C-alpha cells in the first residue's frame, strides 16, 4: 500500500512539474499529500497553486475546504485562515457553521 501511494504521489509530482494546473488535479494531489501528512515545500506549493487557481466563488465551496481546514496549512496569521475569517459567512453557508468554528477555534487554541 505504501509503495502504491509513493508511486501515485510520484505520478502527481511529475504531472505538476509538467505544468498541470487543473483545479480537480490540484485538489486530488493536495488531498493525497495531506492524507499522508506530508507537510513540505511541495505541499505548500500545491496548496498555493490551488488557491490561486480558484475563483472567489470556488474558494468557499465545500469541495475545496481541505485547503482551509488543515491546521498545518492554515495556522493563525496564514493567508488561508485570514481568508476564512474574512469570508466567514460564506464558509458557514457552504461548509457549515460547526466546521468553520472548529477550524477557527482550534487554530487559536493551538497558537
């Protein structure tokens, strides 16, 4: 299983390096990186690329919540958590109040 995941991540890395910036691809790639708790420069780059490729409306869509809910990617003071705070109502509507409140409160408790 671990070997299969490494091959999969390797395939994603090659596609990313080759210039694939499709939002669905970036979302899948980031999801796989977060699933294996891989927090490195590549994870940050994929997250930033995804964020930049999302429209304002897409950013608050539940499909992309993985970008904002991860405490390592979205600590207090980060661009992502600041985005959640500045679009709090839209996230509450799209993702649910409880989910948004948990992310925000956890970030501040951790700090």
